[in-house]
C-alpha cells in the first residue's frame, strides 16, 4: 500500500504519500481507490506555461485488485496533463511471476464500467504520457483537460512476492487550451473488384499500443503482403482510429477496431464504428462479457476471440464462444497453440452438426456454427504482416461486405499471398457449394469434393470431416500447384473442410499449416 507520510503541497516536485485508501466495487469488478492528489494552484492564479508537479509513492501487495485508481483533483485552467511512472522489478525465483504494472487514465466523467470517462491506456508499453486538447501520446485521446476528479488507472498485471513498489509523477501545465482537432476517419469502401476473394489481416499493433511500427509502416507492409484490407486492433484503446485516414486508399480498406484485452482472454472488436471504445475491465466470473459483445455488434463490429489457447498470462480465452461471430484459430507463426485451437474449433463444428444448429440463424445473424480466421498479430520487426491472412469471398471491398463474408464463413486462411486454394463440393445432378456453404443433396447421394492449391510445393492436402482426417494426398510437386479429389456422401460426412500442410517438423505429427478452409456442409437441412 501507499506510504503514510504527506508532502507539503507546494508547487514543483513535492511528494504526496497517500495514507487514505478505500476498497470499492465498480459493477462486478473490485478495485482499490487511493487517496486523492490535490494541487494548490488554480487557473486564475497561474500564468500561461506555469507547471505544478506532485510525486506519489506506494507499494501494492500480492493479491491486489485488477485495477487501482489514483484520484487527481484537476483545477481549472489546465492546458496539459502529463504523467510518468516507474516501479520496482526485483529478481524473483524461477517459476514465480515478477512485477508488471500497466497504466492509463480516465477524465472527470469517471471510471464507471462502460462509461464515457476513458481517455487512454498504454498498458506497460510506455513510462509516461500526456494529453491536451490538440494532441496526446499514442494510446491516449486528445481533448480538453477539464476541471474535476480525474483517475490514473493502474493495472497490477502481476505482483512479485515482496510487493510492487511504484512512483507516479503528475505534472499540470496551465494556460489557454490549444485548438482541438476534428478527427478524420478512413472511408468504409475501397475500389475493389466486385464479388471476389479479398485478403486481409485483422490483428495488428502499432505504436498506438504495444507495437513498434508507425501506421504508415503497417500500411506499407500490408500492401507488400498483398492485402486488400486490415483492421486496427490496438490493446484497449481506440486512439489510432483518427490517424488511419491518410494511409487508406483505393487499394487498401482500413477497418477500425480494438483488441479488448481482459484478464481472461483477448477478443477482437472487428470493424466497429469510428471512435468506438469497448471496455475491458472484467473477468469471466463478473458475467459482463455478453453485454460488451452486444455493444461491439451494435457498433457494427464482429466479435472474434483471439488466440484462444495462448499460454501468456491472461491470454487464454475463458468466456466461452456463445457470443462469437468468428474465432481466430491461427495467430502468427504456426505453433502448437494454433494446433490446439484448430482441434478445439473442429470440435465445435462437430457439436454444431450434432445439435443441428449449423443451419439455423442465431442471435448473431448467421448460421450458428462459428467460422475460423487467421491473423498475424504483428507487433514489431521482424513480425511479418499478413502471415497468416484470411481470404474472404465478398461482394465488394467494403466494411459491410467483408464482415458479411467473414460472418458467413466464406473464407479460408493462407500462410501468405503466395498460397491460394479453391475448394468446392458437387453432386451428381449438378449441385454445387463452396466454402461456408451447404451442398443440398440426399444423404446417400454421391458427393465429390475437390481442392486446388498453388504456392504449396512439398505440402499434402487433407480432407477433414466430423469423423476426422479421411483423406491425405501425395506431396504437391515442386511447381507448387496441386489438386486432390475425394468422394463421400452426406450420411458419411456431415461436413468437409480442407487443410494444406507443410512437411512434418516432428515425425509422426502433422506438419504446420500452409492453408485451411472453413467447412462445406453436406446434406439437406
């Protein structure tokens, strides 16, 4: 907890140890509120450019709440708020979590869950931030510094056994506020090619959260990766939304979103309305996720759990998939985590056909099976953008059309722009279906499924059904182009999906994916 000594409240660099503290509950989430920080100057007394600084020190114990709020009484006449912080990082025994402390800020409108007070979050990516009417540190929202009780939000992500000592320095700069800048957002339409297959990467990070690339660098890398669309997905902030417009173009659709980063998993808010903020301050036990999933959809977005079997602290998805519009099965370089996610998703497909839900419209407005997608989650060099990428059949290159294709599962995931597949199912009487669709045939009617692949030299093609892997091809030749056909019936296979696999790294286990498709369902509904 905080030290009990108190500073004298004078300007420029005095300390204010906080003896007062209280435990309160916001919604279902417990949070610790520390004693208020007050400043002795008002705008009427200060000259333009005057500054006042306070430094606060304290220690958080193990078992601290997820969020600790430091109230700051901001007087009138403040032009800029600046905050810097540091914390102790002692050596800990092997297998024990050390200290990690995130930071953000809420303005005078308060810290209510889902409220309007959010003004920025940098997690653990920065040691300081500022905000004023015309500009703010990446991750933070520009706007006036109005008088009232602001809150610095601390997130003790992990705390070492001996506690987490911290130091926070707050600097107010007085004077006339700068002129606010009206945000400009990217268009919701690019030129496109009409109904076609479009390539996208919907999970990317820039310096507006914990990435190390500028938006210009991300846009250039997206174009080089052959992408037609991307989605802004910074951790717990919408601050990048107003800075993407200049990087969009006829050749690149830029959708806006957020990676909602909770303590029980991460979810992509994919393609929401500009400026939409989705709160993240809850766990599965708080029973709040459904509300915010619905908020994402009301804002025009898709709900996509990200890397559901990731092993980093807080990354593993624990909210269930009842609200998901799609699930990110492949995240970055293909790994055992992705293999587990793929198997888990396949199990959900089996459950859907077993319960007869795949053909009915659910509350999300799509058939109630969950399509899969893949994204790079690129943060910094050498993370490749567009590896993997989701290739979606859409009526045009627009936010609405891309989302509709993703929601319907008319998509496959490819390792890179060099890999393409065509996957179809046909019946003896001319019936035809593609990825994400249903082939309407009798249960005992012959069905032929066919996959054609390019950019896949040395790979094998596998057809997977609700029984498992029922067909594996010979290796695709050095030309990289290959095809495979397999015959079945709807009574034998309720669905078929395709995989293109690289050679095994570990003998006896399947090799990494080069591509995989969403399923084609077989049989009459």
